[in-house]
């Protein structure tokens, strides 16, 4: 993989962030849908129904399959972004109130900053670190001092899910996309790989699928089509255009969305301290974007797949050698 420098204007950057921000806002509704519409205590089955049907549908639409080293890469991204993240997300959603479960995702930017330092060789940005700490402080106000009772397993699941998603986000930018493959196809690969990872776990741990009524079918259709296929396409598209750490900070919008939906639709009370914490988390989101926004006219490097070398006759063309530093990849993705 090489790095291509593509100029981006301020309007393009802001527009991409605004569109990508729709993803965590939609994700915030997952908690209310899970508790109100879906069968109870079936996190693995719910994760499976969210990932695999959407992934297979996108494969049918794009008619593209990974090949070569991208078979391994798609599997790694599928496990991190889908296979591990979804079960942990729904485990947290089932065991915690929606606002609390959602706000745990606010620590994802801190994980993303750490992973970017290792995987992207990015030097820690002081303003982003401060923004991340602000987000964590908002989490502390909502979670540690909220009136809702906390479940230890649910909290751990929420934190591990945030770490898994952050790692997948950073790796998605590190590896880019194969030449000629768009965000929709890459999304389909990840959803399918993640769904296939969840499938045996769901059968072994939870057994046969539960009985479903019309509400459950409608809930699964919503989280599959809107909350997964469409939302993840926007997310992957955003990562290809702006820094992964900036995209990760958008995840702070998910707890805000979850808490507001829980308050309006489910009647979940929010104390003044919790509202303050949500406002602080939103402030961390904005600061994280300001810290990562490139100056107008400044090129923003994004990873793209290298073009395939053309085969030409040596006797008719003089070739000037160009040295390209090859970027190491994870052994698991080879």
C-alpha cells in the first residue's frame, strides 16, 4: 500500500464529516430498538441478524469478492468492526440503559489515538488527546455518577466494543481499498466476514433462533438496512476521505443520540449532571474535529492501493526506476 496526497478543500472536509456523522447518530438508536423491539437476551443472534443478511445483500449488489491478501484483510476488519464489535455492543445494550451503554463508546477516540500511533505512525496530537480526555470526563459524569445501576459485564463489554471498533477504524485507513473497489463492496466484505464469525457462536451459545413477531422483524430490518448497510457504507466512505482519528471522534455523537432518544421515546430520566456530561462529550467531538482538520489547500494523505504495473517491451521503452517504501502489514492479513 502506498500513500497518495490528495488536496481537500475546507468545504469538502466539513461536508464529508457531516455526512459521516449521520452514522453514529443512527447507531445511537440501536439501544432503544434493541430493548423495545427485539427478542430479549439474544445478543449473538441480534448481532448475526444485523451483519450477515446486510453483508450478503451488498455482495449481491456489488458482485465483488476479496482476493489475494485482501481475503485476510477483509477477515481481520470483519472481526474487529463487526464480528467482535456487534456482540459486545448488544451485550452492553441488553445489560445497561441505552444512554449509559451508548456513552461508553465515548472512549473510542482514546483507543483510536493509541492505535494510530502504533499502526499509522502518527505522532500524538496534543489537542486531540485533550479532546479525548474531555470525552472520557463526560463519560465519567454520566456513568460513574448517574442514577442508573451499572452492570459490570455490560460496562466491560461496552469498553471492549469501543476498543475493537477503534482498531478496525484505524486499520481501515491503513490498508485503504483495493484498486477499483468502492466503499460499498468493502462494507459488504466486512459485514459478511463478521457475520460468518458470529454464526457458529450464536448457534453454540444461544441455540435455535427465537420466535419473532412483527415488531421484531421490523426492528431487525431497521438495524440491518439503516443501522448497518447504509450506516457502515457512510462510515467506510468517511474513513477513506478524512483521518481515521477524526472519524473516531464522531463516535461521541452516538451516546448523545442514545441518551436523547432514551429521554424522549423511552422516558429515561437524565439528571442535570448527566446532561452536563453529554454536553461535555459533544464538546469533545467538536474539539476533536478542529484538532484534525487540515488547513485550506493543505493536502491530506490517504491510503490508496497501488496501481498494477504495466507489462511493456524492454526494447522499446526506457524505464526510470522509482523507489517506493513498502509499508508492512499485519501478518494475519497476509
